[in-house]
C-alpha cells in the first residue's frame, strides 16, 4: 500500500501540471494570430476575383429553350457553320428589336465582316462593307448595362456619338472590359464560337468572311447549303473541260513582194 501512494501522487501531479506547461504555447500561438481583413478589403478581393472569372469564363454551350427561340439569333457564316446568339431584350430591348427587324428583312444576308482585329473583335453589319454604312432606320439611343464585354459578347457598333448605333455590330474575341458602359451589349454567343474564330482578320480583310444567312430561330430557317471552298477554274485561269478554248489569232499575212 505504501508503495502505491507515491505512484498515485505522481499521476495526479502530472494531470495538474500538464495544462500549466501547455498554457504558454497556446498564448504564444494566439499572440501571432493575424488581424482580421477589413470588409472593404474583402469586397475588393471578391470583386477582382469575379472580374478575373468573367474574363476567363468559357462561352457557354447552351441550347435555347423553345420559349426563347424568338430571342435566338442565328448567323450562318462562310467560315463553315452556324453561330447561335442569345439576345437580351431584358437589358437592350430597342437594340434587340432592331436586330430582329433587320434580320427578317434579309438586311444582313451577304454582308461581310469588314473590320476584324485578332485578339479583340470581329465587326460586321454594314451593307457597304466599308464601315460607314447602315440601314435606313433611325439611329438608336444607348442602352448600356452591367453586362461585361467578355469573349462571345455581341455589342452594337457606333460612331463617336453614343446615340449613333444603327445596324453594325461586333463579336468580342477576347475580354475587353474597357468597352463596358460605352457600347450596348445585346446578346452573347452560346454556340459556334469556333466559326467566329475563323473569320478572316484585317481592316479590311483581303478576302472577308460573310454572313450567308441571318435568321431568328423561331422562323425555323434551315442552314444554307455549304459553299464550296475550292476556287473555280476561272479564278485559277484554267479553262473548264466544258469550255471551248479560244483559237489563237492567225499570224499576219506576209507582204506580197512587188512584181518585177
């Protein structure tokens, strides 16, 4: 019995002393705790993160619902396929109405992308192909919103005056946030962005890409027949198998020598 008491006391002493030994370590660790981040700093970090996410966000590949077909713009391009654009009448009702009107008039059919800057945007919608043309309808007042000019955003082109938008538009190739609140975004590409990426670059391009057909999805127009990418024999200067080659001109007759 006398041998067990010291052992018991040692155990009790260990239990009492252990918290005292660990207390300085806890106090030290608490002393190094970093100060909390201010709400303003947190908001700034979150805003920057959201902006970065918007810049790098991929173009969504969504299929529009049946109820949205009247707000789905289809562009069949000479680059090889159909581009699907979801329009935003909730933020730019007048611009969307203009696009629908001109599309159903066939205004955009056959027009070219006359100004295409790699890494920036592709601009079209000018019937003259010069960048100075437009429709006969009156110009539109701006409908700026908080929508960002991310990849695939579709925005209305204009001159220096903010109320000079008419028919020309551009598709953003890479994020360009400096355009926000300066140009009216009225839609975004949700399918076929690979055909936008193939639009010939240049100001103007040497061989500009075209809008073969523009239509509203609710009108259920099928894509046009694919165009041949093989240059014609005439362009290559090669006579066709079904063409009669022109006969070479007869050599001039020799002069008759004078009689003696």
